[in-house]
């Protein structure tokens, strides 16, 4: 129980990687605050976690809205007087040829993926500071390190998340809180709705290229040296490590989990 007596807030917890992180944290002993827009899906995840014997508090919130994040903060403050771990996993991807993006779509991706991380972290860092030590873990992407043609908004947002991660780690360490760590995880393709859902990568690429989804899947698994798609649990395992005492010396880093897709 490496996270016993810890309270963790996880955005994007209604499905995919965030959900897997929430379950893994609960397995490791943490109580969890689950955040996403879909309240019904969050309640289901909360129900599973309560059955595991941990506290789970589900709050519906759009992370890209300052007003909703303020409301979230008020609700969380009523039920929890501490926060030890924050995981920013909420994210979206909307692909387009660069010249075909409409401004609102491009900005929506950046607003959720980057501004949302800023808003949530700004809201909850003071609570983490009260504990004197704590963890912030941002689920970025290899798209924050490598070029992603036809997905400039996503790639720009994830490059931004890595800049925020490294700069905030440095700022917090210099501001009297060297025990608070800030790190990012950079996955390549993971088996979630973002990949295979109705509006996922395969569907978006198939619509743009006119190629069958099977061909697109073959191409992306071919780029992973292990020739496979990752499982959300693999990302969650890294998050558990980064949240643990064992990772107290790790800050300002961005870890690839990519089956050898990229090497920096
Ligand atoms: N899957 C991959 O291949 C992959 C690879 C690299 C990085 N990532 C990153 O991993 C993170 C999780 O992605 P995933 O694969 O788990 O995707 P997913 O299955 O589509 O889940 C996305 C999560 O984000 C939430 N979300 C989306 N917009 C939100 C908003 N405005 N406010 C609050 N919550 C919001 C969704 O819940 P609601 O819809 O209910 O709000 C959902 O819980 C993302 O940051 C993504 O960029 C994914």
C-alpha cells in the first residue's frame, strides 16, 4: 500500500488512462477525487473504488473553465482538508490539416489540454503545499516531444504541458517546497477511446486519408518497436511510482512509455 493515507485528485478519471490511474491509486491505498465532465461515468468509477474499501468522490467539471474549476475547488474543500497527489489526465485530440483548422477547434484542444492543466494545478497547488510534500503528474504524450503532422493543436498543447511541467518543478523547488515533485508521462498510442473511440485517432485518420482503419492501425503499431499498442495500466503503473515516496528525488522529468517509439 505505497499510497496509504494519501488523497489524490485525478482529472479525466471517467475513462481511459485517468480511470486506470484512479483504480491503481486506490489499489495502492489512496482515497481519490475523480474529475471529468460526465458525472454518470464518474459515479460508476467511484462505485468500483468504494467497493475496494477506499473513499471516492466524483465531481463533474470542465477543466478548461475557470468558473467550473473554482466550483470544483469549493466542493473538494468541503470534503477533504488535504491533497497529496494531482494527476492531470483530461485531454482531447482533434486532428486536421493545419490550413483547415477552424480557430475555435484549434483553441479548444489547447484550452483543455494545456490551459486545463494550468487551471487545475493553480487551483490545487496551495492544498498540496500545505502538506509540505506532494506530487503533480501530468499525462502529456510523445506528441509533446516529436512532430505530429495533421495534429498541430494537440502537439502544441503537449509541448506546452512539458514546458509547464519542467518550469513549475523548478519554480516550486526554489519557492520553499523542494519535496513537491512535478513530472510528466509521455505515452505513445494507448488502448483507449482516444485511439479507438467513435472520434478516436483511427476514425479521424480514416476520415482524413480515406484509408481503412485497419491500415492505419498497422502503421501506428509498426512505429512502436514492440509492434503493439500500450495498455492504460502501463501508464498507471508509472503514475503510482511517481506518486510514491520512492520517487521523491524525481522532479521536472518527462518519461516516455512508448515501446521504443522515440529516444529523447
Ligand atoms: N490514448 C492515447 O493513445 C494517448 C497517448 C498519449 C497521451 N494520451 C493522453 O492521455 C490523457 C488521457 O487520454 P485517454 O487516452 O485516457 O483518453 P480518453 O479515453 O478519451 O479519456 C479522456 C478523459 O478526459 C476527460 N475530459 C476530456 N475533456 C475534458 C474536459 N474539458 N474537462 C474534464 N475532463 C475532460 C474525459 O471525460 P469526459 O468526456 O467525461 O469529460 C475522459 O475522462 C490525455 O491527456 C491524452 O492526451 C493518450
